């Protein structure tokens, strides 16, 4: 499987970009020990014009490069944690709905549809506004708006797998329903969940950026969305302030999408778009 | 006889990394006008690849490595794609195994047939329609005008295959390639389709290349036979020669492996019943709305039967007869609407969920599809011990027992540490049997347990079941659509039709003196029945000699 993944050029590029972003985020304190908020120079320094400030400074004289690197932490953290939380809500709900059927299914699906009918972004804004913007509440809000597709996917997969003969065999072996669900059915639904999760991280990063852009980010955390939001008033005189964080978001989301696609091809070789049968 | 197709030294290369370099190597054959050539072999023998190469339908990565296939004075393998397309359908036509997937589900039957004319730019719309109607009538579809307006899902399997044949015949091809066209059909339908092909051959004088794995079918229709093993044509000759005096050991092995209907000796059995079914019913209701009554299918309709200790009861019927539902009701994967399933005095049908879980061990099942019946993520040991451990047996004892069982079913204890994908279909079926035995059941329900296997593998698994029956005194409910297989293993046979038990009796009685007309029809439809009967005579005569 790893060999199949590695033979996909796009996926390998995605992994390299993502590793680079992670490395920067992890070493942020070493590279820029003064933090992203420190004013280091005159404001509006053009990139590549001053030694030590390759990406220039912003409206208050803060180092854009420091902001980018520290912002990577927030973006990645929010992306990963909110995806995990979404999985923790969506997987059990979808599994129970798909496996037990009947009223459990009806109830869980109506509940899911309730969340799906409200536009994602609007709901996230409302949640963050109610909960006060902190990293925790933003993560939670993103998780709450992104679990419904997970639940639906898991439900469909579980419904397909539970009709397999080996599940019948497990019933005949006298295993309890819970053990059949956790031991026989769920492990066989992981591949599409993994693929979906990698794409969800990308969506979560975009959502977080959008929230910060609107000024609903955590005021104590530097993030890419916040940087673009703060720079939008001066976009014509200082293009680099919104350009570099934009490129950072683009690259990270692209990397995650490439990885997700690579995983999808590697885990489902029969559905591979390349048709190398 | 004028040859229609001559293949000389055909080789088809497989992509690097396959289990052998060539799918087919050095194959030569000739099909004459009005001749039926059967290409016989087990799965993976390269028989379908030959047909696909002729039609230019080889999967990506597979290429023709050498040889010629002369049709109508030209080498079809060397033709450019445009000329090949003109040839396909017009001069060489093909029918496939699964008529449901070979037909477009969104097009009416009439449209699909007349599309063949359109694709080759022939005739105007009214003439197309007239010819389509004539074809539909010729292949014996009932009520042709109505069938032409029907969609594929409204037709039965046999009717769909007839529609496929009508499409293939549309442009009066000189050669028809039939790739296992009857494998997915019931025996009675199969017999009708074989008759149709024989009839069309006679009327139109076309050559037929018939690909099959079933020597019964070969005996029924072949003029000439080619036997393929691992891509090499090991034997060819006239049907009579190959069937009666096979030269190559592989051919003899295949012929020996066919369940010929040679009847086993009747055994004396203990009268104590292991399983009693009393008035069992199961009705499936589908559809229905506020104003429409639901459609009811009586899958199992008032069935009563008993299986004695150590007895093998064959449950025979065609698809839709309710035999699988009955089997699943016995193990209670399906809960019956009425009736009792008595196993050792307990009524399984009446147990609550929790009680049922504790008595699960009493009846076990061996499934049809060896690839779907084992969890791909669990090692064999886990598959074999999960049940006994859940029943409260200590893990160490269960593991020791599992290894012992793997030995008994002929795999060896080291199989325990491996994953299902490392095994072949036949081996997986052995694991399935071991898994059923691990629960120490009183009865095993085998639902089409050998139907998905090649004949030689099928024979081995049947041998294993026979051996287990003798060694462990197993009682088995053996569900199958194939009377020949049932005859090999069973003591008694029960015949099911549309949910009802139409006849039940000892194997000898069912085969030699069937009472019910449906049983008679089933027996008559078994491919190669006459040939098998001769064999049976010969076999019995040999047996009678001291």
C-alpha cells in the first residue's frame, strides 16, 4: 500500500509540502523566539528589502515571516483537532445508524439532516459568536459543522459491510452485536474514513481562516486568516501582507488534498483513475 | 468443411509480475462452418483471454505476443482498430456470461438490438424495426412486441440471454463467440439456451466458439473440444474422442472430478433426528404504499422435514426457490414468520436474542462465496477462535483446537497465523468449514458451499466433506442448485420449488424414479445427462463385476 502511495507523484509532493509546514510550525519558537506580535521594524517594509526580514513587515511593524510560521501552528492545530472531534461525533453516530437500522437510523439521520440544512459557515459564525472566540471554541465550532458528512459516509459503509458473509459468520459464532460492530464491521470501513479525514483537515483550515478573516479568530493567536483580514484595508498599498498568508493557505490545503487523493487511490486500487490494471 | 476461423500459434502476454508470463501460449485451432468448438478449462486457464484477443477486448497491459488468427482471409490480430470495429458485430459476434451487466439497463430491448444496425449504418428505421422484431421472434422470446418495449430488469435471466443472442445474431455473423453464456443461469434455463444455440447453428450454419468450464455442457453441444490448462491447449479433438478416451492426464482429471451422477451406496442411518422443521414459513413483503398492497413473496411456504444424526440432506432448487432462505432460517440468520426449528429439542425460532447467542454453537453455516466469508483484516486463528471464546471456552484450548481443525481440513496448523488473502478459493472454503467445526455444531448448513469453485477444487472439497462425515459423524444440510453435486454427497434429497418442498426421498429414488414433474424436469435439464447416464451404467457395471 505504501508503495502504491509513493508511486503517486502528486501525493508525494503533498507529503513534502505538509512536512515542511509541520517542521516550520514545530520550530516556530526557535526561528522567531520573539513571537509573532513583537514590533521589530518600521511598518510597511517591502519584502526582500531589509536583511533579516525577508517577507517585510505589516501595518504595525511586525515580521510577516514570524506571523506565517506561528500562524501555521494555529492552522494545523485547529485543522487536526477539529477533524478528530468531528470523527468522534460522526463515526459512532453513523456506525450505530447503519448497523442497527430502524429507529436508531431514523433518529440519527434526522439529527444529521438538521445540521446539514443549516449552511456550514453561518452556523460556525453563530457558534463562535455565542461561545466567545477562543481557540477551543473555534475548534469546537468547526467540528460541529463538519461531522455530518462523516456520519453519512460511515453509515453507508457500515450498511454495505454488514451484509457480508463474514458478518453473518460472526453472528453465528455468537458474538454480541457490539463486538460485531467494533471488531468485524468498523475496521473494514477505515479506508474511506481516512481519505475523508485528510480532506476534512483541509476544509477545517479554510474555515478557520475564513472565521479569522471576519475577525472571529482568537485575538491571542496569530493565524493566517487573521493576517489576511488585518491586511485587507491596505491591500492596494501593501499587497504582500495578504499575499503570503494566502499562498500559505493555498499550499497547505493543496497538499492535504493531494494526500487525500493519493490515499484514496492507494486504498482503493480498483477505483484508481489512472486505470493501470 | 470450410474453415471460418483458423488460429495459429497464438500467444498472449501478461504484464510483468503476473503469476505466469503468458495467458495463452502456442494455441492453434480451427473452427469450421456450422461447427461448435468448446474451449474448456478452469478459471485462469486463459480460455476467455483467447476470445477477448479475437475481439480486440484485451484488458490494458495484456497484449498479443505472437501468432495469427485468420478470419475471412485476413489476420484479425493485425487489423487496425477501425477495420476491427467493422468486423465486430457484423462478422464476429460475442455473448457474455452475465446478461444483466452486458445489457444497458436504461435502454429498451428493441432499441438495443436495433442499435446494432445503427452502429453499422444499415437499413432505415422501419426496416430496422422489422428486422429486430424478426430476431426477437427467432430467439424464442415470448410476446415479441411487448419484449421489445421492455427494459432489461423486467426480463428473467434466460430472457436477457436470449436478447443478447438476438443482438449477436443481428448482422448474421459467421462466427459467434460465447463466453460462459449459461453459467449464471438455472439448469432448466441453461438447457433451453443450449437448445437455442444448437438450433441457430443448424439454421444459420455459423461457427460457434463456446467457452465453458462445464464438461456436462460440452457433452451436450460440442463437435470439437479444446482443453486448456494454464494457457496451453493440452488436448484437442472431436467431442467423442476427448470425452470417452481422454489422452492427457489433466483432461482425465477434470473428467473424473465432474460429479457424474454416479450414485453413492445407500448408508444405514440412526433414526435420531438432529433437526426437525415443522410448518416453517417466511414471507417477504416489498414495496407497497398508502394505496398499493405490498408485493408478497413466499420464500418458505409450510416446509417440514427432519435430518437424522450423521445424515446429509441435499436441498436442491433453482434460484428463487427459497432454498437459501430456508438454510438461513435454520441457522436463524432469518427469523421465520411461523413454524418451529427444533435442534436437539430446542426451538431456535422461538429463542430471544440473548438465549439465541448462547445456543449459536448448535448450528453452523458454510457460505457460498469464499472471498466474502472471511474478514480480510483478521488472521485465520482469530476467525476460528472468536466463536468458541465467545461461548466461554478458554482461549488456549480454543487455539489448540483451531490448529487441530486446520490440520483436519488439510491446511496445516501454520495457516493459523496468515491472512485470508494469502489463500485460494478452495483453501478459504476449507477454512470456512474449519470455522464451522470449531463450534462443535450438531448440524452444518452448507449453502452452495462448492458452487463458486472450479470442478477439480470442488471435487476436493466434496471429498473433504465426505471424509468429515465419516470421521466425525457430521450432519449436513447441503444446499445446492446442482443435482450432480447433490448426488455425490447426500443420503437424501429434498427438491424445492417456489418455497414449497415438492419431493423428498433417498438419492436413488429421486434420480431413478422421480415422482414430481418438476423433479423430472430438473433431472432432464442437467447438462450432459445422457452422457452421465452412460457413465453411470458403466460405473455400476464395473462395480457389479467381482
